[in-house]
C-alpha cells in the first residue's frame, strides 16, 4: 500500500517536471517540416538489461520513421534493473522516461526483451492496453509469460510515429507496472 502510494506521488512529481519540459520545448518544434526531417533523436541509457535496451531501440527505430533512438548523449530514457516493485516506467514527457526492469518479473518467466520494449513504449507516449493480446506490445503482462512478442503492432507503431510527427504532446502518465498485481 505504502509503496503504491509512494509510486503514485513520485509519478505526479515526474509528471509535473514533464509539463515544464514540454512547455520549454514546444515553441522550438512548432514549424512543420518534411517527413524525413521530422525524425527526432531520443537518447537512452541502460545500466541494466543493456543488450535488451539496444535490441528494443532497434525494434522501435525500424518501425517508427519519425523516431531515432540512440544510445548515449544526455539520455532522457534511462533504464535500470531493480529487485521488486514491478517493472515500470515513469514517463516524463514524449521521449522521456525513467524505467525500472524488475528482475523478479524476468525470474517469473516474463520475457525481458518484451518488458524493455514495452516500457520504452511508455517513454514514447503509449499507454497500457491490458487486453491480453500478445500482438500488442502494450498489453504487457496481461498477455501472460508465454507471450514473447517484442514488436509493437502497426497501430502502436503508427501512434508513436504520429506523436513524434506532431511535436511534444505527451502522455502524462502515472507510473506503469508491467504486471498488474
Ligand atoms: Zn505498461
């Protein structure tokens, strides 16, 4: 209970920071441009699940023309491993999230690459769709541990592509938990 509340409070804090960031950057992105010029670079880091982070970045890059995830730089998507509390993302604006991958989710049989790709999806503006359908990356843990799909479906990829084409309107989300408990 207390942990949940703490996560909620933290999420609100992150969300507030995200709104500030969005305001600062919105004027710079107002001018329309040719599709190829719209590709926005988002830097990420991974202190844990490093190989999965690189693979997930490749997956997203290959499906979203307007996005270019690059490791390094001043990372706004930051991935770390943790023990307990659930795999989760704290979105802080479009292309921004603090992500924890829970080793316990992986031990329980959830596919690590799918979790990482899913949590990055939150950093790219997607909400959860806990519909139990494996072809949705954002169905997360609702699709069960047997689901090893690591690719966003066309609907999810198109949504992210639209978000990155349209500037900086973001999902101001509350903290996400991969496996709802
Ligand atoms: Zn999620």
